[in-house]
C-alpha cells in the first residue's frame, strides 16, 4: 500500500513537471511569435541631412594677362595650377621679330645633329650613358600624357639633355671644332632671344591657369544681379566639361575665394537668406563649406543663389559648369525612421517595444527629413514648460540607445 502511494506521488510529480514545461513552451513560443510578427526600429546614433541636387556655374575672380591674347604664342614659366605671388614671372611671350631667330636655332640644331652623325665617333662615357638613360625615362613619361604644359616641360628637359650630349660628343670628336662653332652660334642666338624676351609678370597673387573659355570677362564677381536662369543654362557651358588649354593666353585666379551660382526652385531655396551657411558636395564626393552671398528675386520658376567658397578652389579651376548637392543642414544624434513617430496634439511620441507589452514615450524631434528623424528626450525644464508636473517628470520613461520602437502601420 505504501509503495502504491509512493508511486502515485512520483507520477503526480512527473506530470506536474511536464505541465510546467508545456506552459513555459507555450509562453515562449507565443512571445517569440509575437516578436517575429512585430516590426520595430532600433535606435542608433546616426546623422541625417536635407540635401537637393543642383546644376551650377563657377564664377572666379580671374584676370587675363592680356585681354587680346598673344598671337605669336609664348613659353610658360609658371606651370598650370601653380600658385604665384604678385610680380612673379609667368610667361615669356614671343614677338614677330623672334620668328627668324627661332628658325635659325632650329636650322643649327639640324646641322649639329648631322655633324655629330658624320663624325663617326661613338662616345660611351658615363656622362653620355646617364644622359641617354634620362632621355629614355623622360620619353617614357611622355606616353599617355595629355597635359600640354607638362608635355612642354618634359620636351624642354629632353632638348637640354640633347644639347649636353652634343657638347660631350663634340669635345671628343676630331671635327669637334666645327660642332663647337655651331653650338656657340646656337648659344648666341638663344641669348639674344632671351635678352629680347618679353617677360610677363603676375599683376596679383593667385593660381596660374592656361585654361581659357572666353567667359572670364562676362562672368564677373561682386555684383551678381546680372545672373539669371538663361546664364546658368547657357549652351556655351557644357556640364562637367573641362575648360581647354589655350596657347595664346593665360590668367591668374584668386585662390582665396570663388563663387558657385545656381538656379533652384525648391522650398528650401526660396527661403534661403544671405549669410546662411550651407555645405556643398561636389561630384567627387568632397564636401566644402559655403556661405550664401546673393539671392535673386523669387519667380514662379525659382531664384538665383550664389555661394561663396574659400576651400577646394584648386579642384574647380578646370571646370565652368558643374553638378553638385546642396546640403541645407545636417544633424546627428538618436536616428530613427519617421515610421515610428506618433503625432498627437502637436507633440511627438514613440512606442517602445517590450517582450509582452509596449509603452508610449514623449520625445523631442530635433531634425527631420523625408525619411529619418533625430530625436531626444526633453529636459526637465522643457517638460515643465510643456505643463508636466514634477511627479510626471520623475516617473517618466526616457528613450535610450538601442531601444526598439514599434513601426506604426
């Protein structure tokens, strides 16, 4: 009898354990299923911005060294993109009287080369070998280059090396005296050419550029009231096209600031004011700070806005018309999807997700764009201003990083 009672007790104990496991299983299954069926957004630290694409033109404070250009051409002293101070040598321009001297130098070069070939002497000194190696290196560098100024520099270095090689060969050649005479004649002509050279100096400090598009005179800085939509859309400027090099002129660009003008028709653009600070993102992905210095009159089509920039000017030297993003503002903090916000009576709330329940929490929306918001908790003083009691403030629940917020259907 005692054994039966003991066995019955054991059976009841086992059954109770099985029932407890079953209840726990049902509980966790149901909560897990609930969790999987609920959509939520996790609070994370992040950044949002409000930006709009735009097409724009670059307006620079740029001075042509000669508005009529240099019809006889010139030789560059300062290279493209080089920063120079006021009165620095920039170019050496040719005159019509130099043409004959240049032709004579070319003829003498041909005579020197012919005399060296006819000498029949093969000089294999270490100097000659070094010169030939340098010439070969420079020749390889020329392959694939499309920068006119850089090509001219390398060609000039190759020419100087060839003259040095010729002098060494002439000294070792029986007919060296003849070659020396030609070399001396060449040196005299070069000296005359240089002595009579017209050296053009920079009138101001800035960036040297040989990229001329003919708009330097018409696109002026200072008074931007001449700008309109037709100027921005002008067919004379191709989007993203580089300004071509010009062999007959040169300009100096102010490297302290330049201007980006655009025509926009958006709510943000129409409410923009002079003095507003805005970030611009170039097509390269680089962001630069800017300040609005001019806004044109509003119209049904939009308005002109001119931004002043003081950085990244060198990146824009080769362009006149560009595309960019105007970032009106950016803000960082607790980033959430707009789909979690609940608006009631002019206030914003979120629904914090819990395993078996949820809780509505008052939040402050700091910034918002079309997709995301930056939110935070109200301060105690702000809560008082909203009319909450000290007890409400003490007992309130605050949002925190990685809270899960229910997405509102």
